[in-house]
């Protein structure tokens, strides 16, 4: 069976397994809403920095690559920053609204409205600021992380799966893309 036939059969017979795998690994099934709401110049700038990081680490030893992957797993993405920003703003405005003036509750309302808009459309004022500061989406961070994992050889075993049962191949793919 040719490699093209294998992949066609793989996708037809195991769509359900791939859907479960995508859910487990939080792979997006929608376009990146944050990138869509960020200017092309900023997206290109962030992409260029990511590419420069990959090129730099491609010349480093495995220990340096592993350290960088560990750093990427700890890197905060813009969604997390937006959530912390809204949480802090909401808590502060509730305290100030209770102690000083009920007008502070309007800040909580505005923060929650922006958070709702961010969840639906991928935009809120704080995200625009964070993007200009160079903070990345989880997908952008993962692109760098998985490029470094390829350079480190994490997926080399997948290429040697010829003649192995399909369930074992799927388990090998799942094991290769798991974080950690």
C-alpha cells in the first residue's frame, strides 16, 4: 500500500480518533481569532521573532533546545494575560465600588463586556496592547515549540512505523504530540 493510500485510509477510518486527540491536545478547530484582530504588521513581526528563535535554536545543542521548549511551556499567552487583567480590574473595581463609590462598578461591567467580546471575537483593548508588546497566542507559541521538537528529533520514530498496526500508529502519534 502506498503512502498516499495509507493516509487516505487513515483519515477515513479514524476521524473520530483524531477528533478526540484534537480535543485532548486543545488543537484549535477554528481560525485564530486573535491573529485575525491583530494588524498584519504586528503578526509579521511576531512571526519573524518566532522564526528567528527557531533558526537560533536549530544551531544549539539538545540541552538548549530542551530548555527552550520548557520555557515555551511556561510562556503566558495573550488569552491568559487578558483573563488576569480582567480578573484584577474586576476585583479592584468591586473593592473600590464597595469602599468609595458605586460608579466603580461600571469598570467591572466594562471589563466583563470586553472579556465577553474577547471570547467571541478575539479582541479587547488589553489584547491589542499585549500584542504590541510581543505577547503571542497559544498557537503561535506551540508552532515554535513543535518546530523545536522536530529539530530535537521527537517525531523521528513516527517515520519508522511502516507495517505496524493502525492502532499502534495512532498511539505513537498521540505519544509524540503529548506535551511534557
